[in-house]
C-alpha cells in the first residue's frame, strides 16, 4: 500500500507493508539520497537492538556510509540536551548537504531526528521509518520538535520527510500498552473526520489489539490518508489542521504535569478526547457523543478518566503555556458528532476546569 502526501514539489510517499525494510537501500535511492553519501540513523535503546544491525548492513551493501546514534528510549529524550548530542554525532561524522537522517523508531525518535534533519546545516535529507502504531501520526505531516521542561513540542519546525517507510513487521514487538497508546491516534482520525472508520475501529478492536497485520495495515493506511488530506490544505496549521489536535490541549497538559512518559502520549490524549466530549456536552452538543467516545476508547483498552492525584491548578497552568491558548481564551477542538468536530476559539477557562474536575471525579 502506498499513499501520496501532496505538497507540490515536496510531495512524498508513505509506503505501508510487511517486510519493507529488506529493501531499505533501494528506498533510499528512491527517496533521492545519493549512493555513497553519508546517512545518520537515529534510533532508541529498545528499537536499535532489534532492527538497527540489519538496516545498517543493507544500507552499507548499497554503498552508503552509515553512522548511527542511539538515544535512551522514552519521552525524556525529546530534549535539547539529547538534540545537542545527536548534533555532535552528526558534526563528528562530517555529514554534509548530501547526507540524510533516518529516524528508526517511534514518535520520540521521529520528532527529535526530524528536528536534527531540519536544522543541521539548515536542512538535510530526512526519512521516517516508524516502528510504533502511534508514529503513523507523528511521521506524517512534518511537525518535528523537542520539548521544553515548561511545555511540550515548544522548540521545533515544519519539515517534511522525503519518504515514510512503514514496515508492519516491526510492530509485532510492541508492548501492549504501546499498542493501545498508538490506537488512540488511529481512532482520533475517525473521531474527527470519518464516522464509519471510528466505528470500524471499535468493531475490530480485538484484531487491532492482537496485532493482526492485515487489519492493522488497513487502519494505518486509513489513519495516514485522513491525516494527509487534512495537512495537504494547511501545512503550517493556519486553520483546519488544528482539528488533528482533538484531545491534545488537555492531553499535553496531563503529560507535562504528570511528567513526560508517566502516562503515554496516546493515553493522555485518550483522556483528553473524553474531556473534549464532556466539554461538547457543556456547550450543548448531544451527551451521546461522550458515551460513544468513551466506549470506543475503552474498547481499545485506553484510559478515559484522569487519575485523582493530578492537580487542577497545575493542569490549567500547563494549558496556559500551550500554544493553543490565545488572548485570554482557550481554543478547543470540540466534537459535534462522531466523525465531525469544530474549532471553538473562545472556550471559558472555568468550563475547562469543570471538565477536568469531572474527568477526575468519574475516575475515583
Ligand atoms: P516512543 O517513540 O517513545 O515509542 C514508545 C516506546 O516503544 C518506546 O519505549 C520505544 O523504545 C518503544 N518501541 C518503539 N518501537 C518499538 C518496537 N517496534 N518494538 C518494541 N518497542 C518499540 O513513543 P510514540 O508513542 O511512538 O510517540 C510519542 C511521541 O510522538 C510523543 O512525543 C508525541 O508528542 C509525538 N507525536 C508527534 C506528532 C507529530 O505530528 N510530530 C504526532 C503525534 C505524536
Ligand atoms: Zn498526538
């Protein structure tokens, strides 16, 4: 399966299938990386031992000079400190304008390596090789970033890859919690734009959680296509792209307050999506949206309630730092129905506080 992300002369393909990594050398040529140039593979301590040696061997066999940098697994590595360490490797390796960075891993590796690719000598080649379900979202669309201790994804760029290469076989080693976390972004794409797909996810929850690669391949293709359609018309999030942030205002605050990685990204945005549906009810939308949303998320083994120890003031404070807060009002993506959302720009902070309290209350 292949999907094209359409950005004129910066368009790129997303290839999805089993065993694609076997032809990584040819794929790099197809992506436009000159043979005999240097490639820097960035990966993490969970992914590298499983998939890096074969990848390096295949690339060397094709004639590339291969360097690698392995970061500690986990959200904490999306930091300026680790960014600088990868830069040091790139400079010591003597990467030049013909070189490319390959991100072999989940969203953490992709976001960090992408920001390195975007900023090394003002931008060199970049390929995303996602190895998590969640990364179907992060690898498409060109948002790359590292976190600041005060706010997630605060330091970054828009930088499109030359190719996304999704080898489904790598997903078979994902721990169950990571599987669910990734499915949160999959069902999100249904919740914002495709009612049928959202219900399909609930129906196929068991196969998805059980890593049936046929079913999962379809889900990832659908998720990537929806995302590609949205960003094609709004690369830099001037407008409609914001709908992809469903659940993320509350979700990012949960991640920042709880400590990055305590709740996984998908878990945090799952609670955030339940919160958006509660907010929708407060803004007059049908209460059944909340019930359906919760049922879909729960079917995918995702949390929909906020653990009681999260402090409301700290969460509100974290949301103020978030980019989605403008001129005293909060911007929220609010569901109008399953499969359709609105961008609401003037949500009262007090209403959000009520939602958070309710998310906690239902949790204790
Ligand atoms: P991750 O990269 O931390 O991966 C999750 C965990 O799974 C890690 O411990 C990793 O080592 C491990 N892992 C990865 N692949 C594996 C495999 N095949 N087998 C076994 N273990 C494996 O996290 P993630 O959930 O992939 O991504 C989350 C990040 O993505 C967050 O930082 C989030 O902000 C970001 N994100 C970015 C965008 C974007 O548009 N750029 C969109 C959504 C999310
Ligand atoms: Zn996300």
